[in-house]
C-alpha cells in the first residue's frame, strides 16, 4: 500500500499527559501511538475520527512557544454542537458560540492550554 501524503500538527506542552487526557475527554480523541522515553518525555498521536495530530512534552529541543496563541486548530465535523458542548464541559472556554458567517458554521473555544480551536464546517451552497 502506498504511503499517503498528509500534514499533521505537532503540539508541544509543558504537561503533555494533561493535554492528552483533555483531548480524549473534550473531543473523544483516540490514542493511536504512545512513546514514553526514559527521561520522562512523552509523544502521543491522537485521532478524532480520522483527523490526526501529535502531542509531546516540551524540552530544550522544543524551545519555541508552548501553547502560543499564533496556532489555531480547525476541527471540521458534520455537527459541531455536541462536540463544542463536550469541550466546554471538559474545561474549554468559549470565545464565540457556533454561528453561521462567511460561509461557515462554526464556533471558537480556547482549551486549558491556550490553544484556540474552531469547530464546525463550511456550508454548502
């Protein structure tokens, strides 16, 4: 089987274990890969349906901004309402509620680690 080209975000956290648990609770993410290093580091790949992203512990080799506000995730789902509500219950904070504007139905929230997530989908004309 040929390897399919893809791009997956890789997010670095001070406390990766907390982030993994939040995304499992908030978005029903499934852990598909886990590597625990002898020095206490952690690398995890999560999947929300078939949308994959990576998380890891921060360290000297990852000296960029951890949880910076220049990163925004867009989680495209058919029905954003239940997932948005579940994320709020899990500890996210609403930035703006789900609405329809600019050809999209989506809302934005910020997770406990400072990352902004837009959850919704483009409207079909």
